[in-house]
C-alpha cells in the first residue's frame, strides 16, 4: 500500500470521531460542536495516529534490532528516535493531505495557524521522551509493549481525540486537562476549526474548568521537557546493559 | 612507526547473571523487595558469576594478540567489551583510533537490509564518510566474493557469506584496531587463507589486532603473543608457548587413559644426553622409554607411534612396530615389558605431541592408548611454514 499507510490510520480515527459526533448530536447532548469545521477533528486524528504509531514502533525498536545492539556499538538512542522519525515522515504525508483538503475541511486561514508549529513541536517532544523511556524499559521488562498497547487503546478515551472539551461536563473537563496531550490536541482543534488565538483563555459559559487555557499548554511543555530529560537519563544509565539482556 | 599502545585492558571484571532473571513487570514487585539488599558491584549475588576476573593486556601498533580458551572462557565477552557493546563491571579499557570488528561470526547486520545497504550502515556506524565507502565498495564486495547477492537481504545469506561480508567490511574500513572473532570457523579454506593474509598485511601496516580463534595454527601463524583465557588470564606470553601450555591443559586429562586389557606408561621424552626434551631443534634425536603390561596372553601385538602437530592435528608420522621383531611373539600377563623408542625430529617450527598405541594386530583392536605421551616444541628461524625438515642443502658457484 506504500504511502497510503500514512493516511489509513488518521482516516480511520477521523471516521470514528465523526461517527461518535453524529451519534452524540442525534441524542441532542452536544449542540455546541455539531456544526464544527472538520479541520480540527482531522488534525486531532492525525496527531493521535502519530502518537500511537511512534509509541508502538519505538517501544520494540531496541529488541527488534537485537542484531545491531548486541554486535556493534553506536548511540542506542538512534533506534527509538528513528522510529519516531519514521512516524514524522509518515505524518508529513498525512499533513500534506490535510492541507490539500483544507478548503473542504473548513480550515480557518488566520495568522493563528502559526500556533501549529509550537503545537506540533510539543507533540514530537512529548512523544520522543516517552519513546526513549518505553524502549529502554521494554528491554528490561518484556511486557511493557503489551502495557503500551493497552494504554493507547484506552488512552483514546482519556484524550480529547474523538470529541472536543466543549462537549464534556465540568468534572470530565477538569480530569481531561491533567492529560499532557489535551492542550496539544485541543490547541490543534481551536486553531484550525475556529481560528482562535491560543494566548487567550476560553472560559466555559457554564463555569468550571475552562475550554482553553494557555497555562495548560505551558504546563504541558514543561512536562514534556522533564519527561525527555528524565527518559534520556534513564536510557543513558541503562544502555550499558542492553546488549547483555537483549 | 612508533610502538604505541592501541588497545589496553586494565583489570577488567565482568559479571553476568545465571538463569533467566526477571524480565517482566509481573516479576518486578518481588524483585524490588530483593533489590534493596542488592550486592555491591564487586560482590556476587546468588545467581551471578564472573565471566571475566581481573583480565589485563595491551596491544601495540603492529602487534597481534591471540586469545585462546575453551568455550565459555570469556573470549567473546572480552571482545564485546573492547568494542563497547558491553560495559565492564569493574576496571578500565581503552582503544585508540578506528576499531573494525567482527564479533561472533555474523557481523552486526540488519537482517532485512541488503548486503549493499548493510555495507553503508556499518560504515555510517563506524563514522566513515559515504564517499570513502563508495570508493571502497567494489573492493569490499570483491574480497567477500558475494557480487551476485549484494542486493539480496542478508537474512538469506549463508553463514559463510555473512562472515565473508562482515570480515570484508571490517577489513576495508581503514581500521587502526582490528578485532576479529572466529571468522575462520565458517569460511572455507581459500577464504581463511585470504583472511590470514589480509590480517598479516594489516599487521605490517601497523594495525593492532586482537584475534580470537580455535584454530591454533592460525593463531600461531599470525599472533606474536597470546593469552589463554578461562575467566581469568591463565597464561600469557609468546603465542607458541601459550598454545603449547593450553593444549597440554586441554589434553592433560587423557594422559592416564589405558584399556582394560593392557596398561601403558611412559617416561619423559629425553634428548640423547638424557636431559628432558621440551624445546627441540630440527634433526635432534629424541628418546622415550615405555613400559606396558597386559591382563591376558596376547599374540601378535604391535606398538605404534603417531606424531601430531598440536596446533592443527596434522599427523606428521604414523608407524607401527611388531612386537615379534623383539622376539615377543606373545605378550604374557604378569610381565612388564620395557622398550626404548628413538627417533630424529626432522620437523620444522611448531608444537607437536606423541600418541602411543598398543595394538592387538589380529583383531586390530587398541589395547591401550596414551595421548599425549609427550609434548615438545620445535624452534628454528629458517622456515616460514611447512612441517618436515628435509635437510635442504644448497651449494653454488659463480663463474
């Protein structure tokens, strides 16, 4: 299928999210986001596919290249980061596709689209940090890869992929903000579907946790840096023993 | 060319774990409790063992070090530490310059990539610029002799092809240090010879070589010094001596072997003046006294001597002597027979040993075997290879 693989996963996730929306809006629960432009959900699906692909491939990257790890020396970070890199290439194909379809998806062409760069940068940062940690952990504990599969399967419900925060109640929203991916995904949606400037808070009309706050984005960035630094430390400290255990 | 140290191994210890250990999160929790009483690096846990104990050596430019030892003696572990694949538990090591290596026969190939792609992958890992690899590419493929399959994934290669390509890459990366593990065990004769030749050329060009092999002849051909490793350094020194000592220790257990029907024993191999023969010059006369007894009366027995080059098992002499020539038509129990064997060692440089057989000729059965019955080294500095000293003499005149 070649490069179509790069499109398949985001398309499936997008299809699922449209289905969920249709079902919810028929029930009349969520009038707010039913008429929303498709660009936001499409980018969310695209970002989620990137995260899932990266984590799946990087977690097993060290063990899958056992021949290299146990026979020759090179910085072992290359393997999980290359798995993320391969996903970046795939995702660029998907992004080009979305941009081509932007007029159909109702993209808001404003200067606020510049927010896409820090948002995507943060997405890569968070994913790389996790990938480094998970790939090293999977050498020592072989069941990590199963846990990752479980986590990404259920993670889709703990991350605003299939829905927007504005379709959730206040408690669910507050919990959702604890997820470091939430600001990235919501940011992508607000910027492309609504043309919002992410520097300003969007309060919820009914009160409670806001629909958007720039502080969450900052918190997520700090978290991303800490995860990457911590993972790199963990990786460094344990890379000596990869060849022995692998 | 200055003789600087390229490879240094300084008091290296390496600990491994026996058994499978815990390697799933399921087993993590019980192990966390145990890890609070984890031993210090210098101590052994219940399941730990030392694969290397205080191993030290140095290799300078233009020198070749051979590492020999039984299986599981830590040879590959040593090489893996040298190539940074493993980290030592204690101690230090260092290598200077670019290291070309071939560990455990199959080099670090990615099985799904083709031979061509793997050449470039290896070069990239060694930090060689692409232009340089491109210029050396034809030579690499040509040396390995895998032209026809260079665009086939290496997972479909035979183990010989794998080793050939691996060695060829390591040998064309312009290394300062060459670390080669057992490449000769899978290559065919022609390729082995090519490898040895190539390594000799490297040595002459000042490359430091660390070479592991079970082929003692190859080690003694190539290496100046050798170490016998068995977890720790058992013996080190000139390659010939270390090999001799190693082979003695390997075969020492067979020395007492006797049959049920007869027993055979020897005195030490001696020179004509009665002094023990350990190091011999070509043509020197060696004597050995034997005695044997039998458990029952046996007619038509013979005694045979095999002289074997220890490094490769080549039998350089094999002949038997009928007992009735001594007037002993039948050996009788209760009598000890003494014989003295005398021969001239027309042999060239190498390590040799004796094997004695007492044979019952009618049934062609070995009554007793003594192996090795004697070990000695022939020392001379005229020959480059070969086995037999044919006492070449050249006369000439100029007009």
